[in-house]
């Protein structure tokens, strides 16, 4: 497969009367986008707003972040199986509005977190303080069942990304990135001496606000499955969860999965990258045993010498992470785990909810429980009542000047377990 | 396979108590639900779904529903270890955080939704 990601660098977003990109400025036709989204009868109203890096703006509660793109050559514009008809992804040319993001706000339940601060302390912790954000706040009609509400907001975000992405169709890109990889037989012939490395990406797959989708299929319903890395970079994987703010993998992060990009960069140099195995994190123990066995079997069948495993979430998924690790290490396959830690305010507690002696190579993407102080914003986009949820965590977390203390857990993408974020690892 | 689908839900969620027959209702907290599950596991019950949620936010829920079923086999170490570890982990986090009672109704709703998904998964996996 060969995929060209053609980046058009976006330097600002404006709301206006047309949807275009001129000299790096993305203008979005506000009324047209709103009426497009309101074609869905479940949507009562849509509020659009723009948040730029450096502005004293807080967005809350963020549901998902999506990169606006348009496919100009090859099958599958949009998100096949979800917002557009089924197509095979992974080949072709995609114009990317790089530096822009669609941020959906939807308070499906009152305890959702998901803060993006565009300035100051909060901005340090989320990668989406650096993007020009078109914030799409979806107000549903009354009486929608919660799962219908969730679906409505999810689809609206994807449709908005498609609508905005169209603006880049005829624009010349500022840079072109090419991702090309043949079959396992072809690549192994080219690089016979390089170690074969597979990437296992785990997805929360447990129900409302805890789901992920692959070509529109709810990952609760699958056995672990193999993807060409280009498929994910081309939009095959969609986020349907929004409770685990800091370690939720947004759709944007799937589109730009750092683990995939880093493995691609080493492909043909130090490793032979075998592809992505998407593994559901189920809730039943028998389900976990089945998916973990199956994941290990796929890695073995591919002839992997090493496997990188990234987690999503915290708590029961830790068991899956370590079970996969144990099974692979027992089969003689070296593993590296990528996960965040819940190691308490002082960082001294046991970081995961489970342990395994086989987990000897682990990359930490940050401490979820680390406490940060967020100063008051000049402007809040979304639902300012959601701030009360953040402030209600413990005694003394709301200070007199209106600053609030919260754990990184509340900040979107703060401890991304695929490494698409701002934290780094320091060796002592 | 006649008895394969028999299960009981240990819960402190009033919505679940109302909607399901197979309920062991716990008058108490999330932690009390974990204790009840632990006691059952040590007397030979099988743990069907993991006692913990999939994100830290769900630890702050006032409500939790966990599926168990009576097992003819003797106590299985995996189940005992899982529930005991879950209790230690839960207590670690809740030593510094409050239960989010303000959003109690929403947590009750999501707990019931996640239970429904877990039961669907149980039907798919255990048959």
C-alpha cells in the first residue's frame, strides 16, 4: 500500500461565508456547516467557535478531536463504514489541513472531564493547545437515549471534519509524507536480516462512552485483527470513548498514531515493521483470556521477533496489557509496553492495577494522578458546569482566585499511551 | 450447557436492582460491593467481569455492578487474586479522592449501560 499525506499548513481559522484555504488561513462557512450537521434530526442546535493557541480559552468537556482531511486520489474519502460508504483504506493521496483540528464538545453525562486549555499551564499538558481548533458543540433534541446521544455527537464530529477537509481539495501542499509498505513476503525479502516487529494497539471496548470502532465495527465484537499501518493513518479507526480524558486515544491521534509513525521511520533501517494488531479490551475475564491468547497467536503467526504494545485507559485494561506481555515473552517474543501510570500524587505508588514479572521493558507516558493548577479562563467554550466536576475532586482543590487543581486525568491527551502528547521520559 | 448462562449481579445501583431479577443488592458503597464479591469468590463463585472500570474516572463512581456465578469448581486463584488486587487498588485511589456523589445519577446510568454491555459480552463469550 502507498499513502501520501499531503500537509497543508494551517496558520489560522476564521468563521465566514465560504469554506476555503487561502495562504494557510482556513475559513469555514459557519451557516453552511451548521445546516449540514442539522440534517441529522437528532441535533437541535450546533454552536461553532474557534480556539487558537495562546488564547485564554478553556474547552470542556471535549468528546473527540479529529483532523480535517480530504482524499483526492484513491478510495475512501471520509470515514468508510461510519460516515461514508465502505471502501478499502490505505492507498492514495490525502490532503491534510495540518495544524487544524475539529474538537467536539458534548456533555453526554455530567462527570465527563476532557479539558483543553489553549494557554498557560494547561496548554503544556495537551497537544491540542497547539492546534487551531474549530469547536463543534452539539446540542441534541430532548429525550435522546444516552447511547443515541453519543452516536450523534460522534458522527457530527466526523461529518464536520469531512466538510472542513473539502476546503483543502485543490490546495497545493506544503509538505508531502509518503508511507509505503508491501506484503510481508515482499518486505521480508527486502530486509531479510532485520528483526520483525509488530505493533499491538489496544482499544477500550466495553460499552457506552467506552468504545472504539474499526471501519465502523464496534471493537467489542471483534477478535484481534491485523491492519496495514496505512489503514489507520487513513482513518480506519475511530474513537467512541470519552471518559478517560488523559489516555483516551482521540480519532486525531489514531490518524497520526505516533507509535505507527515511529515504527514506519525505522522500517527498513533497524526493523521490519509487520503492521498493526488492533486488540479489544473487553470487560469479562473469559473475553480477556480469549483476546490475549488470540493476540499472541497472531504475533507468533506473523513470525514477530518483537512486539510493541500500547494500552488505552487504566484499571481493568492493565490486566490485558500484562497478559499479552506474559504470553508473548513466554513464547520467546520480546515485548515493550507503552502505558501511563496511576502512581498517586507523589508518583510513588504502584503505577498499574496489575503486575507481571515478564514486563521488564515499559515506557511510561506520564502519571495520570499528577496534580496541576489551572488558572481561570477568560472564556469557556462548552459547558462551564463541567468545571465543577473537575473542582469537586477533593478538599481545597478550588482556590480563592478561581484557579482549580485537578489531576492530569482530566486533560485531553495528557498521558497518551500511544505517545502522541507532550510528556517525555527522563532517566535518573 | 443448561446452567451456563446463570449469573448474579452484585450491585449497589438502584437502577440495576429495579431492572434485573438476578441481583444480590448491597446496601452500601462501591467498596462494599467489592467486599461482597470478594466474599462470594472465596466461597466458590466465579468472577465474570473485571471488578474495576477502564478509566480512573470510573473509580469515583458511587455505584458498581459486578457479575458473578456459582461455580462447581473449587475457588480459582485467578478470581481471588483479581478481586483482592482490585480492592487494594480501589482503596489506594480513594484515599485521596472523594466519591463523586454530585453526578451520582449519571454514574448509575453509565454503570447500568456498562453492565448491559458486559452481559451481552457474557452471552457471546460464555456460550
